C-alpha cells in the first residue's frame, strides 16, 4: 500500500494528464465561469493527519455535498420520524426530476435528490427564522471541520434564487402534497443558502471526519447514525450514477454540482476531491476517477 | 462481540417469537403452498467454520439469488462488454417492471431485475444448448458450495414456464430492441431452470463463500470482480428495497422470492437466511430482520 | 325530434330523480361549500332563441371553461405561433399532472390542461399589466354573451391563489423550460382571475354562440378557427375523460371544475349545463349525462 | 363547393408536386420495399357513386385500418362488455407503447393502439379456431365493400409474425394481467393475419361506407354504434397524432402503417387515401395532407 504523502501528488499529476476535463455546471453564472481545469484532493486520516495535493486551498461551492450535513442535523432533530416525509431508496432519475415526486405523491425518494433535500431543510427550519437554521448548519460544518472560517457565499445563493425555477416548482409541488411545513419561499431561501457554502478541498475533507467513526476525530452523531448516513451516501449519493460510483470506487460518497465529492472510508479516512468539470450524471469527472484510483491503490473499497 | 455458535440459536428463537411471518409468493403453486412459518440461518466464516440454526437443512427454491452466480459466470465469459447490454444502476421500480425497459430502450437497469438477469442468462447461453449452459451454472454453484448434491427442481421450472407471461413479455421486449441473441423461448427456458435451483440454507451460505475474499475459501473469480459483485448486490440486490436493506443491514445481499437471502461480510463471512414470508418489496420479512440483528450484534456493517 | 321548450324542463326533472349528485370540488373553500344538488341547462340556438331549465339563473364559477375564451384570444393575438409553445394532443393524464410536462420538456400537451392554459394566459398577457389582459378577456366574454354584467369573483381568485401550490409548481416548471415570458406570479395571477369568472348557465350558453358558426350570432373569430377550437374541445376538452365524452355525447365540449360544461352543436346551437357534483374525471356528473340525453334526443351528435 | 369528379384528379396532381414523400415503414421487408412515391384517393359518396384518382387500383396492406372492422365485430359479439377489457381514451403515447399498459394494469387505453386491438381480436376469437374468426372478419369487410375479391396477404402475415417481438411482448403482458382469453400465439396469429388484409384504395373507400349512415349504403351495425365508432376514430384513430388530425382534417379517421387512411364524413361519404410514406406519428404524410385539402374544399369538417 503506497504512502499518502507521496501518492497524492502523483495522483494529482496523473489526473492533469488527460485533457478531458468535462463541462462545468452552467445553470448559474457563478458556476458557469469557473475554470474547469482545476483539480484537488485531500485526505483526513483516522490518525489525525491531513494530506493534500493540487488546488486544495482554493475555495469552491460545495452545493449538494451540504445535503449530508443537513441530513445529519435533521435526523438529530427529528430521528426516524423524518422518514415519514422522505424515502431511502435510489431514485433511478435525474437529481431534479419532478416525475417521481408525482408518482410517489409528494414523498421524495431519498434525502439527496433536490426534492428530498428541500424536505430535510424544511425539517431543520422547523418554523424558526432562516438565519437561525442557517447558523445551526454553518456551526455544524465548522465544528466538523474545526474551522470557523467556513462561510456561505451570498452571491451564489442569490444567483440560485434567481435561476431556481425548477426548485421553486419542486417546493410548491411538495407544498401541494402537504409535505412542506414552512412557506416555500422560506424553505427554499434556506436551501439555496446552505447549498452556497464555500469550502476548500482540505476543509471539506476535515468536515467529513464526523462520518469516519474513529477515536480522536470530531464526533457529532452516534455510531449507528454514522453507518446509516454512509449507507445512504453509497446507495443515493451520486443521483442516477450511484450504482456506477459504488461499482468503480466502492466507497460511500456525496457529490455536488460545483465539482466536489466527499467520500468516506469507514474507520480510516475522510476524502475530498474537487474538479469542476462534470460527467454525464452531473458528478465531477476527474473527481470520480481520482477516487477510483485512490481506493484501488489504498485497497480502501468497503466491498 | 457474541460467539456465533451461541448467538445463532438465540437469534433463531427470537425470530420465531413475532407472529408476523409475511406472505409467501403466490404466483406459482410450488411457492404458494410453502409453509410460511419456517426460518433458518447459516454463517460460513472466513476461517472455514459453518454455523447454523433453525430449518437450515430444509431445501428451498433460491430463485433470484442465482442471479449472482449467473452474473459472475457472464462476467467471466464476457468481461466488461456485458455492460453494453445491461446497466449498473438501481432501478427505482419493481423487479419485473417493463416501464423502465421502454424508457431505456431495451437496456435493463441492472443485472438483478428480471430483465437484466434474462440478458445475463442470454450471455451465458451464447448459442449453446440450454443443457450445456445450465450444466455450467450448476457446476459453478456446486464448486462454490463444494457440494455436488445441489440440483434444479424441474417441477418449479415447469411451473415458472407455465405462469411466466410477464417474463415472456420482458424477453420479447428485449428481442424487439435487439438485446437478445438467442430465441426468447430458449433464453427463458434456461432462466427459469437456473432460478429453480434448490439449496438448503447451509448450502447457500457455503456457496456464497466465493464472494468473501479470504484465504482458504473457494476462489472462483478475481478479487476486483468480487468487490464489484458485492457493490452491485449492495446497490441493486433487493429491488426497490435496496436502499432500505443497506440502511438497516449494511451488507451486500441478494434476495429471492422463495424467501432466501445471501449476504456477504467482506473478508469475514458468507451468510444465508431463509424464511418464505415476504415483505412489501418481495424480500424475506424475517430474513431481513435477522440479518439486521446479526450485523448489529457482530458489528459487521461495512459502513 | 322533440321541441326544446318542452324537452328541457322534462330533462331537468329527469336529472333530479337520480339521488347521486357526485362530489363537489373541495380544493378551495369557495367551491367546497356549494350545494351539489343543483342542475341547470340552457340552449342558445342558431335562430337566436334561448331555452333554459332548472337553476339556469344561478351564477357559478366557470373555472376551466374560460380556457376556451382565453385560447381564442391567444390565437387571435399570435396565430399558429402559439403552437410552438403548446401542443394539440390529448394528454392521457389528469388535468394538473406535471409528469408529462417533464417528459415533453416544458411544452404542455394541449391548451386545456392547466399547464397549457397557463401558457395561453402568458401569451395573452404579453408583458401588459394583468388588469389590461383581464379586461380584454372579460370584454371578449361579455361581447360573446352580449351581457355586460359578467364579472370575476375576486374571493374565488384569492382563494385559488392561496391554495394554488400545484399551479405555482406548473408555472415555475414552465419557467424552468423557458416557456413563460412573464413572471410566474403575474401569469398565475391573471390565470387565477380569469378562471374565477362567474356566469349563470344562461349566460354561458349565450357566450358559447361564437363557436356555433351561424348567421346572426356574434362572430368573434374566423370560421376556420371556430372549427379548430371545436376540434380541440372534442379531443382535449374533458381531460382524461375526453374520449368517454366524445363516445357518449358526441359534441365538442369544455368542462370546468365548478360543474359547468359548454358544448357546441356546429351550425345549430350552443349548450351550457351546470351541476356542481363531479365524476371520476373531474367533469360534472349530471351535466355530462344531461348532454348525452339531449344530444341523443335531438340527434345532435356530430358523428 | 367543387365537383368531386374534377376535384380529385386535381388533388392527385397537386399531391405529386411536393417532393417530400415521407419514409415507408421498415419493420418488415414486405413494407420496407414499397415504392413511397405513390398516391391514391377514393370517395364513396352517400348517393352510391365512387370517385377515384391516382393509384386507386393498386392493392396495399391496410394494417391498422382493420382495427375498425375488428372493433365493429367485437362490439357486435360482446356489446358494452368489451369496455371492461379496453378503455376509450386517447393514449398520449406511441401506438406500440407498453408503458401505459403497466400503468393501467393490463387494460389498454383504447381499441386502436396495438395492445387494444390485440384485446378486440381476442374477443372476436372467443375460443374458436383462428381460421373461423378470420373468415368472419374477411366476410365482414367483403360485405361492407360488396367485393368478394378482398383477401389476406399471407406473406405479410408471416413476416409480421417473424418480426413481431414487440407485439408478442404486449400479448404476454396482457396475459400476465389475465386480459387474454386465448393463448397469446393464437390471438397474435389472428391479429397478424387480419392486419395483413390487402385492399385497393377504391375497395377501402367502399368498405368504409358502413360507417356513413346513409340510406342505400350497406348497413352492418346500428346507427348509435356507427356514431360511437366514429367518435373513437376521431379521438384515438391516429395514435399520438389524433389531436393534430382532428385539428387539421376535422373528420373521424383511422390510419395504418401501410400508408392507408379511412376517413368518414357522417351522412355524406367514406374516403380512402393511400400513400406509403409516413409522418412523425406513423400516419401517411401525403394522405393526411390530401384529406385536409379535400375536407376544406368540400366544407366537410364535422366541426
């Protein structure tokens, strides 16, 4: 098994060889103008060390990766009652599909597709002002990363709001099925803001340590909940590319449209990768490939 | 961590306490007349031991559990080329749905839904007489279990054929999309027969050892293929209840409508459970619960 | 063929015999509290006469029946260009389904399902203030009916807005596909208001005369457009019950969830019926039956 | 209004001007090799005259146009009970879609999509040998056309069988839902044979007269049934292009993949057109256009 301190720079160099970087997300200007030719990887290991390579200190928009943190908070607030409002099954659909929502009468398939994350955000909001709920979310992420510099990019949040017609449609649809407890605008405002969290790849790897379950790492949720969050990440964390990710990488992971992916090696490490170009499923093209190479080299597949 | 020799009988006793046994599959008489109030568990551990409790010596129809063995053989014959004909994503649908097949133009979502298993059977058949392909499948299972007594129940196969209109529809639909290389009747005949394999719970646990990846156990496929088979079992092995199984049990597994489930603890053990009553997803009700309890007690979740 | 002056009262009496009145729409309080045991019929014949029976002078909310008037205005403003934004095919779905909208990438199947009517409203709005567009719609209806008393019920419009999450979802979804030219709230405000038009059954029969194509009746659109509007009413006017209505009644018609139906006998008559109780498709139960009886008695089927 | 004897040749000449003839159906060799550059029109008027132009004496495969005759026979045998097995609503889907069949649990949307026509064929078969049922169908068509030369093309029927995987899938799917009373192979054999009926355009116009409802024309079904058959043809006769056909032509009609269309002007005429090239919906491209021109010129729209 290779040494991480020497392997990561080699992996970084290898990833920059292939000239195909994928397409960056283009639905909001703030993401569309990101230079696709960037790559970063960081590994926070169970022994407390942090290894990193590439553009690991460049902040990026974590987007859907925050759905893991929001879900952890929602489960902490509501426990298994959350599952009356949202399912735990892979969707077999695009991340922002509304079809399944109608077929399943307003209960999203899982907390990681947009509709499901709007529901978990609504659960976290719980009638409080958005600023209070957002403070709780940011505080959770900061505690996980042990870094108080992490913050929300307001320009990105504003842009999401301006171009968020599909998410407005999802939220109103949930409301039509009585599966929204706060006004759609309020829940969506909170949702758009926590998706606009900005972190460096190194910060994200650190923030993911609460899912590793190892002594000495920040412990924010119980052991059994860690396992369940990891199980959900494995079956549903990459939208309609979740099966492919499990097959190729073999680790629980959650991707964001900003090009970041958080992956967990239970008991061993939290990994973050970032490269803004996306593959056909909307997940980071080079990020996925880098995780496959790292997992193979380190023999880290959970299977 | 408890000792298996004492824990399994306790688990068996515990499982018999709850009077809800679920409903047996009723689509063919051979399955409909099975007494639902049966339960068995067997664990083949990496050190070569076999532990068992309950009705572990009663033979039952393994049904879709054979899809794991057929997939292993198909991958051995065709390698990654198989994936041009079938996908690797959870289906988000019932096991025998034809809707997705039309939406995805004849390429089944994964090898564990019926349409996908018909394709892998077609790949194994490869123009040979069904008897030759079936002999290969049976031989693979016997080698895995190290037990030459394992055989196909012809009455069950005949009954599947007689009541198999939906599978005939799937096969003809695949043919309409040019995704069947042998005549539908021939591929289906082979499919119905390997689904009619009969094993005891103990035999099934032994047959699953080729997926454990431990020295001393029968090795029939490469290490990287083992990991990928386990990944597919985790994301797709329980139809539209796969997410729930991963969440509750945390192990790769494959269920059959006969009430059997094969689950793998990578590097540690192969587990078989059997109880003919099914839950809402068509997976063994008590079998799933028993696996959840065993995995928790032994701390065997892969997450 | 019977005489209308004597037939309509007999029909009215006959319709009151059957104690099954259907269920009134319950999604807004203004409709939910309507007494279902009401029935009215009115026929404006090509010779200028008006026949009526039952509660034909009770005003009711015409709801989706206004989609015919709005479509006529939109076609008058934009001509065939309208069809780039909305189709002309029966939907095979419920009136407020969002599934088809995703499958067809934001182009509603026809102008009579909600999504399609939101698009035609958006076309009529055309950047003008809602009050101006609404004035045009009301003016068109008044001219058709030759009755300046027809007006919009603001309480109903307000209630539609308050309970309109599904329509908000449709409008935002259209916007996400760039098929909305005005802000969703503005188009929807206009839509909710014209759906809240209130007429008596007699007024509605008179308003429908512009679709009869007979000398002496108000002529608001060209002859070829009349035929096309009637064709659309026949194939799409009763949501997923359009085929059944054509089969049983044999006349172009448009129903509203308030229990009104406008039906046209080309060259001969405009018919309005009203009874607030609905059948399984969301169309007036007794209204449909009364039209079937009237068309049969008068030999008015177009087939 | 123009005189038919002079108008039809002019129409024929006009139709041959446009060099776009559409694509012929290619799923069986017998249809794929037809020369697309053919056009014919024939009108059998209520007064007993027959007008024709173009290739009106060239026999062609009527294909789905026979579904009208089979439906008439099935209704004659079973009456309204047929509607327990098949619906009366436009499908909003392609003619051979299997998706809707699963969503509606084995009850086809209408008798003119393939699945629905297989059900009506099954109803006509009614346990009798296929040859007897086919003799009844052929006899009905011959009586309608008053022409005993009309026959089935066995080569086409054989080819349909050889390439009919999708129809086999539909039939087995119906059987899986207990909506087939005869063995799938037997019902399909009958279905493939009646679809292989061969007629000239002139013969088809004559055969359609039983739907005109005029004195002196062959009367094979009751007046109320004629109206209902015409209503079904209007709402469902052109698959997912039915709304467009109603909008453009304004007449009940039924198309076949061989390029033929039968259209009815109630009380006035039976029209047949034929041109093998198809439009995007699978209906004759020039045939549809010719009907639109004829209906406009003769003022024959029913709307």
